[in-house]
C-alpha cells in the first residue's frame, strides 16, 4: 500500500549560545536526531511507494533544513513560519504542528526524531501525537507495514518490545534505528536550485496568536546559564611505577574501577 | 561584495564534512602510512557526486558551481590531502579540458563515467626533462591511417596508478616547436599503455602517483582533443582551473593543521597554564588564523570570478601561490606548537606538514606563479 508519511523536523542551534539564542542560517543546522526519522520515511517510501512531506516550524532560516531534507529525497517541504509563533514552548509548538498536519491530511504515518540537539526535551513528538489523537510508539527501532497495521520494534533496557499499531500512527525514531544516507551533491543542486518550499502562516493552519507563541506557552524559560565545571588538577608525584600504583589506588577508592 | 556563504554552499560543506568525518578521518593515518588508495571510500565519493561537482547534469554531474567545487576539495583535503588531490586533478585538468575542448561525441563518451567516479582521470604532461618547461615535451604522437601512435614517458602522474582516462601531451609535429604539441586521450588497457611503479612520496601518499609509459600505443584519431597543435593552449587553460583546485587543497590541509594546533594549545599545560596563554604561542595562533582567513578569501574569490564568467587566471594564480605558501607556514607552526609530539606519527600534524610541502611545487611551482602574476601586472 502507498504510504503518505509526514516527518516533523527542526533547524537547531549548533553551538552553545553566549547570550540569548539567535537562530540564523549560519548558526543552525538540520537536527541530527531527525535524520533517522527522515531515513526511515525514505526507506518506507522506497518499499511501499507514496510521498514524504517534511514540516518544520521556525524562522525563515529553517528553510535550509527543509531543503536538505528535500535533497535527501523528501517530496514536499512546508515551512510553518509566523512572527506570532516566536517564543513557543513545546506545547505551543505541538499545537501549531498539529494544526499544520490537519491541513496536510490525509496521512498514514507521522515521524519525529527522539529529541532535538538544542532544546533536548523530547516532548514535541508525544505532545503533537496526543493533540492529533494518534497512537504513538517512542524510540522505534524497526517498522513493518502490513496492510492497515504496523508492527514496531522497540528496544528498552535489554528487552525487545513488538507493538502492533493501527494506522494512522506516530513514531519517534531511535537514533540507532537506521544509518541515515548521505546528502548527495546531486540532491543539493536540485533542491537548492528549485527551492520548492511552501510557506505557511497562522492563517493557513487556522490558529490565532493567543493559541501559540508566548501567549500559548504554559512554560517559559526563566534563565539559561552555562554550567561551569571547576577542574581540580592533581599531579601524581614520583616515578612512573609509583604514579601508576597511586592512580590505581585512587580509582579503586572512588569506585571507578572494581 | 558578499563575504558570506549562501545556504546552498553551507549545505555542501556540511554534507561533505559529515562524510569525511565518518569515512575518511578514521582511515587517513593508515592510508598515508600504507600509501593505499581507499577504493571503497572512493566509490562512495563517486556516488555522492564528488567527482563531477561542476559537470553539467545532462552529462552525469551535479551541475554545481566553482565555489561548491572549491568547498568539496577543501573539505576532502582537510581529511586526506591525497584524496583531495585525486579530485582536484581529476576535474581540474582532465574533466574540465574535455568539457572545454572536446567534441560532443568525446564529451558523451568520456564525461559521464568520469563524472560518476566510475573512471578516474590523469593528466600526463611532465617528463624527466620537462616540468616547468612544458614546451620541452619529447613524447611523440605520429599520425597515420586514422590513428596516432604514441610514444611517451610521463612521470609524476597524479592518479597514475588507478587512472582509466589519461590526457597525454605529445608532439604531433616535431618541427613546429611550441605549436607542435597536441593532447590525445589514451585509455588504460590499450596495448602499449604501461603503468609504472608507484612513487614513494613524502606526502599525499594515499594518491597513487606513478609514471605512465606508452610504447607504440595506437589510439584512434577520434581521441585527439581539440586540434593538432593546441596542446599548450589546452594545458595552460586547464592549469588555470587546476590551480584553483590545488589552492583549495592547500587550504584544507592548512585548516586541518590549524584545528589541531588550536586544540593542542588549549590542552597542553606548561608552567602551570595552557600553552595558549603564552605570548609566543598566541602570536603563532594569530598569524595562522589570519593567513588561513586570507587564503580562504582568495580561493573563494577566484572561484566566484570563474562562476561569473569573468577572467580569473591572475586571481587563481595568486590564490594558489598564497594558499600553498600559507599551508606550509601553518603546518610548520602547527608542528612547532605540538613540540616533540609534533614530530611523532602519533599526532596528525606531521602528516599535514609533509602533505603541504608539495603544494608549492605541483600544478605550477611558486616560482612559475610569481612569473605569471608579474606578467599579469606588467603585461607579458
């Protein structure tokens, strides 16, 4: 059966910010945790046929992430961008994404990465799935589509769980599930040349400003500080054999080795 | 003037860098020690389009611009200078001359497999008695009965040990001096085509540099590139593009050495502080950063001029001269910053130091470039 798959991706900040977070084309890249989700979508499309749509919510600079997704082989790229969306926490983000996905209906599978490399909450996938009333399996390792049912393998704590889920359904894809394909220069040339990204605002997804952005966010980042680690440097005295003995003694004492 | 890279160029850099970090960095030391050409990695590079960055899409390439090409060479060279060299010569002085001077039939025949990396190209100009003096070529190509019979002794052929499609510079008219040299395409496997021993080089050791000798090697007249007598023109035009690739290679080597030097300077402690706190080291880091930045701007500018179809020979000569000399200075300082460890194969900087040295020699020595540049200023 042909599958219509939607993958939610994010353009994440590369380096730890010195002050407030500035999302620009130079400071961001496609979330590495989204690559396995994109790869799984592309593999399922190769197997079953259908389409893959990538959706991202972010400023204009997030276009690069969508174009990279299209360079990989994604058929359609949608940028959800509106000044009112700025300052959204994960729930407001999920509200916006869910509304966008409603506008993309119908679909069979909704995929997310397990988390983002910058905010690292892991919440958007589950929150969006709940808002869409979709069954969700997190940390999926393998997927088999059998008519209208999907078997999902999940590994946790040394156990292998197999879920049977009716479609449409949502998954967050474990980073180790699949090896993401490299982006080819052919793909980059084609997608960055044609730049076929659809840009949607609040109007297209039928939301009002009070439902998203800071107004629609029940949580707010109060402070963001760098953790300073104080390093104590202890120089072991004596010749090498003595240093080795002392090092072993300390490692045993602290329980770092047994 | 826009000094910032576009999102497309950033995407090119990111994708190549990701590939290099996964596939090339982990093996770079071994392939240098063993002087081994890593075929499995090269095949992957081919499938990603690295061998045909600027080749038009209809001929199997990625159809990207010269700036993207410079970035690809820079990133590959940062991981392994020998592989960066492979790409630079393959495109700059083999694929490009065929695109620029070849007939439609020649382009359709040779370009698609070259663009996909299924066949590798080599440029055979240098001989024991003809290096900087390209017109001193003694190889011959005698025409008769629809064929050219080539006798050639070509040395220091980059990619020679693996090349399938070779541009051979030989005299078709012994009496015509500089105008008697032509370019013929000879393919590996043709009777009389002999690949000599691999050179045991100081650096760029993953590249299979060898001699190539042709003994009464018969190639059809369809293998003549351009017209008879165009050899030097083709060679010098090719070198304009080729030197930009080598400039990008030198840039990649310098960047790799600089990254290592900065990392080491931040970690190594002497006299109670990281050595980056000592003024002498700070001066070195500052000089390295500045020269590297200047080299990058020059390389990218030459590429951008090429993309805008403006003359770029002078700028690419300057870029090659400056980037190669920068690579030698930066790698030298990187070794110095590492102290004794910089002299050990346990650290990569000694390899960068060895790799950098040849960039001042091939694709036109620094001395030749100084002549080219001053002629560009003063008029020939």
